[in-house]
C-alpha cells in the first residue's frame, strides 16, 4: 500500500491595519512671554497656526508678528486669529516695565532759599530749605549742602559772641540768625552763601549756590550787602 502526503495550501488574506495618526497638538492658548531689558522688552505670543494682532496705546500702528520689541512701559494686548478661518480664537494682555536708556541731570539754575531773609537776629540756628531745583525727567532730587560761607567774621563784637555760624547734618544746613551791629561796627547785614549738589539717583547731578540774608534792620534797611565771601561759616572760631 502506497502512502502519499497531500500538501494543502491555505490562502490567508493579509489584513492591513490602519495606523491612526496622532491628534494635532492642542493650541497653547493665549500666553505672552516677556523678556525685559534695561532699554526695551521683547514680547512673544504662542507658536501656532495663528495671525497675530498686537494692540496698545504705545503701538499706534499695531503689529502683526509673533514677537515684538517695545521701548515704552505699558500694557500690550494680543489677539490670536486662526490663519485658516480668520476668526479670533483667544486674547490676552501683559503689562511691562521698561527702564530708561538716557537720563537728563537736574537743573540748579533756579535754586533759591525758601526763606531768603532771616529775622530776628536772635543768634539761633535756622534751617535753610532749598527750592527751585527741577529734574527734566521727573526723577526725585536729593539736595545736599557741602559748604557755607559768609561775608562777616565768625566772632567779633556786636554779633553775640557765638560760633560757629553754620552746621551741616546729613546734607541739610542751618545758619545762625545774627549779624554784626553796634555803634563801633554798624554792619550792613550778613550774607550767607550755601553751596550744594543735587542728584537724581540715576547718575545725573548739578551744583549750585543760594544766598541767605540777615539784615541789619528790618523795615528800615531790610537788605544785605555782600562784602565778599571771605569766611568759612563752619570754620574755627577765633576769640573776639
């Protein structure tokens, strides 16, 4: 008996399995990133298939790029527009602070004493307030007195025998309310000059001086004549 093997061929159809594509990334939403510098700031919207519409009163003509560079402090808004449909999809805003790139120094040309005349001559120290210094940028100004001179000797007959005639504490000056005046030394009033420096905290500064008068007589000759700034009001005090 003969045995034979029968080979059966079975056809199995190939089934192609469809691979699902990963879903597109979700939009990031409207979020502005800020990189601040001393003179400017760079603002960037999210990456995506967007058209960008920036707005601010600091941007009178608007902007339409993903990133913008601004040189003024303020609030900037961003509208994200779908590039395919032209429809707005999200909106956000951010406020930025941009530092100044340039600084103008204070102006000391109009400086003066708040009270330019001191009366009565009671030999007491009177504080002197300096006014009229302005800063073009609006920066706060610090005024410091560094020297005081006068046109009369510090301690002579007729001035009360007091000395010194000025003090400076933390940049603020006070001068003595006195002048020479008796039958032997009639006097024509005392003139003080205060030298000061004004600074704006941004590296700008100016120097100036102001005059303060202690008249010899109030109501009759209520003025002073400067005989020359020969004496340091802060200096050594000689004996009369």
